[in-house]
């Protein structure tokens, strides 16, 4: 396993907009339509949003209140000349909510503030909040998702969704996709990819399934709550290795301290 890790670099799950949101390297051998997924039905995931950078889809995210979106820090940061992470200018970012079509429909909202975790580095603490210029108006297709009330147990079905690539280096999905993965214990994740970290959630799947570029920042859902934020895949999309998600429960206090989520 150590040999496999050394041979496979890590890649964050961006839509490969290198000049805007550069792909970052990770320690060890981690690699940043949901692969193997199916089309979501209308209003099936009313919390899911498309995060747009300069009018193009770059990442996913989750509505957690009328004013705030939960996403990944690597979706909304760049490295400066000193190697420090800085927020992408908020005026570049918009959010499409209430539509399964990443090209049209729903509501477009302007982002006015980017808040990312002060400890974000090396794929850890990969969490951010976006404050919107105007509160969202809830409807059947636009709804918040609750934070987890308890830590995500191992060996349960977790649903992921997003507009990421349909296969490794393939085309991104036009219509929202979803798939069901299985949660791992920290010990099992550490054994498989060396990533048994309390703030991380590993989701295992069969080959030709899982997250891919463009799914970053999107939700993993269990018991109707957002339990994960898409962060990275191991080596390539659709391998049989687990995908890495930020464990939302670990960051509940941070989210509440930096937003109006109760």
C-alpha cells in the first residue's frame, strides 16, 4: 500500500480551471456527473448549488441558511507569492440554486464575502462559507440542509451529488448526478490511504463510481444532513480507493461561529 501511495499524486476535485483555482498537491499519494451516478430528479437535492467562478461552474456547495453557502476552501482560495492562501475575490463568484441544470434555470446570487478556515493547508480543514448579497427565497427547489447532529458512523450509506466529470478526464455533467457511497472508520481509511484524520470523512465505493473534478465543495448527505464536503480523489476518479471529504460534524462550531446557522 505504501508503494501505491508513493506512485499516485493527489488532485483536488476542481473543474481544472488552473488559472483561477489551481490544483494543489497533497502529502503522501492522495490524488483533488459523479462517476457512476444517475440523474437527480427535480427538487431531490434542493440544498445543492453550483458555485460559479467568472460565470463558469467550478464547484458544488450546500445551502445552510438563507444567507450562507457551505463549500470547500480549495474552491475559493488561491496561493499568493508567499505560499499563503488568500480568498478569491467575492465579485468573481456567483451561486446558482434551484436548478439541476448547471447551465440555466434557478436563481443566480452574488457572493459578497468568502470565509475560509484559518487552518486550511495540505488538504486539511478544507471548508469555507460564502455570504450572499441577498437572502435566498426558499421554495420547493431551494432549501437549506441541516448540519449533522452527531458524528457520521462507519459503514453507512452516504449520498453524494454534483456536476463533476462523468469519468476520469471525461466530460462534466450538465444535469445534477448522485451516487451512494459507504463511510469508513478512521482506522480503515488510514489503512487504505493513510488519511485517518478526525476532521476527514472517507467514502468508499466500487471502481467506476465516486466523485470527480467539478464535484469539489459539494455535499455528502446522511440522514438528511450534510455530513461531508467533497475534497479529493485518490490518484484518479473512479478508482476503488476511498474519496476524501471534510467531516462536517467536526466543524459544526466553526460553521456556527462564522455564519448565521443555528
